[in-house]
């Protein structure tokens, strides 16, 4: 009975019904003992991880590791590799690395477990890529390719695709295309039609991100046909979202809306709550653009509630930033002043900008910092300045200047409304909460902390700026709102005078 249910759970997963697969594996875990129960716990952990409940996934993997016998030579390294992936999703790269090194040690002399050794090396590559250690990632990817060729030839396409991604992220698009083509050939040779479709989709996404929509669309359409026919809901949802993004970029909002809704249906039915929230934000953008603000508000509220429920404060801040930008656009399109809407937009934009801008102190290297500032932080702070200026709130404008380093002048020209930047297809990775006070960091004032962070030196969050002798803090109310609303610190507890 237990084995039949495990098979049923695997079948549900293969057709994209991740939530049903999770329920099935949980049922097996409750009703069996021994290896069957352990296998069910591991599978339930994998489903939880895919559904975005990474904390539960980590707890389940650790429960399985504690329950399995010491001689579980294959099950233990497999669980460690899977645990590492859940820890990566939580931003615990050190924990992920430790789990993978344990698995690597167990697999060192196990040539009969070549597929698992390759999977371990693939995950080590992923950790290096998350850390943007591109040279190291390329070395491990090459090692995993060598291991695959020797021990598990059917898996060779995966390290090839990792090499494609590494070269793509470092701007070497020609090499990226070459490795992706080799990955496609490898999967076709292995007869792995699912991996062929996944690689087509991944390559299509790379083409979209590098501004080659005409190259992307045939790959996306081909893979989409396969995923929809096979009933692989999560991948079909991804494909619909990217095709909608292309339609939106061409100004075809009707097709974009249809595809986004199809994507949302796929994600909801498969239980992919994070993906669903992302699509809700994009659908809200289309709704605002087509003059349906009430619908847009409902979608944004749903996305915010999802992120808040999962403790993803920075995602909440991004939703608020985009919400404020859409309200600003609606005001500009109407041509009619509406002080209540402008005040609401400002109340959303300023705490969001403070939280988003604070991230620059937490990012570990210059490339991540530059991307974050260019794509997220600078647009958010510009929006806060524009709305504060348009509201005629001189004190708020002055506080924003102080917070951005005293002595900065406001470029009034930038305070005029512009069409908000379009949401990029893929946002930069977000650091987890609580990563700011790194060992050896410099305790500096606000202006110097900003300079140090820009240079890549480790610093804690900037202090709170006292503007008057009685202790009034620059942006004090907005900082309090941001820390309560997004549930993460955006300023250090230290207070320094601004004079």
C-alpha cells in the first residue's frame, strides 16, 4: 500500500500537481515506518520546497536524516543534496555548502552512485552561482561535466546548461549559446524529452533577458506545446508568463493579459504560491494600464499577502514600490489632481524605498550591488522623491535628502512624472533578513557607510539621523512603518546627529 501511494505521489508530481503529490507523501509518512516512511518524508520535503515552504522543507529533511540508519549509503547523501537546495532557497549558503560537502565525502568512492555524485556537484555549482563566484562555479561545473561523461552520460546536459548560465551571467553570450546548444544535443541523444523542453525554455528566458525576443519566442512556443500536452503545470505556467512578458513588451496587452491569467491558473493549481504572486503583480500592471485600477488593487493585495505570509519582507516592499508607481501613472493618465491618491502613493513609496535602498548595505559584491541599485533601488528612491515633491511636503523632501547623505540637492527635473520602469522578467536575488552585521564590518556614519557599501566594504545598516537637538529622526515615521510592515531592520539602532 505504501509503495503504491509513493508511486501515486510521483505520478501527481510528474503531471505538475505538486500540492496533491505533497498530500500523498504526507499520508505515506503518517501511515508507514522504516525506509518507506523516510522516503515519504524526503519526498514531502521536496514538494514543500517546490511550493515555496522552504522552512518546512528544511525541517523535514533534517527529520529524515535523523531517522535513517547509519548505513543508508544512498539515501543519506541524496537527502543532504536535497537539503542543500532548500537551504539555498532560504539564503543559507553556508549551510547548503556544509550539507553538500558532507554528501561529497560520502560519495567520494561510490562510483556506483555516479548520478548522485553529479547531482551533488551540480548543487555545489548552484551555490557558487548564487554567490556569484563565477570562476569557481565554472570550475565545479567543468568537474561535474567530467563526472557525468564518465559516470552518468545521460546527465551531461545539466552541467553543460550550468556552463551556459555561467557564461550568460558574465556577459559571454556567444559561449552561453554554444553550451546551451550542446546541452540540447546531449538531452536529445539521451532521449530525455522533458529535459529538452526545459532547456528550450531556459534558453528562451536567457534570450528574453538579453534582449533577443525574436530568438526566444520559437524556443518558448516549442517547449510550451510540450509542457501543456504533458500536463506539467509549473513549467507551463513559467512559459505562459514569459510569453505574456513578450506580448506586454510589444504593447499587445490583450494577449499579455490572457497569457498571464493562464500562467496564474497553472501556478495556483500546482500550488506554486511565489510564482502566482509574481504573476499577480504583473497582471495588476496590465489592469492599471487598461484602466481597471480596482482589479489591479485586488491583485496587488493578494501578492502582498502571499509574501507577507511567507515572511518575505523585501518582496512586500517591492510590491509597495510598484503599487505606488502604478498609482503615479494613473494620476498622470487622468490629468486630474487627486490629493488623496497622491498621499496614498507617497505613503507606500517612501517606506518601500527606505527598505529597498537599505539592501545595498547587505549585498556581498559590487556586481550584485550595481544590479540591485540600477534595477530596483534607484527607481524606488526616485519615485519617493517625485511623490514627496509633488505632494508639496518640504519636510519629507528634506528628510529624504538627509537620508541619502546630507548635502545632496534634489534635481527638480527628476521630480516630474515619468512612465515607471517596466518590471524586469527576473528580479535580482534578494538577501535574507539578518545578514547585515557581518564580522569585521565598519561602524560608520550615514554618509561614510554609503560610500563604504558602494566600494564593497562590509558595513552594518546606516544609523538613524537625529536632525534636531530634541532628537527628531530623519524619516522616523517612515522607518517605523517600514520595519513594522516588512518585518526587517532598515536602520541600525545607533543614533548620530546630522549636524
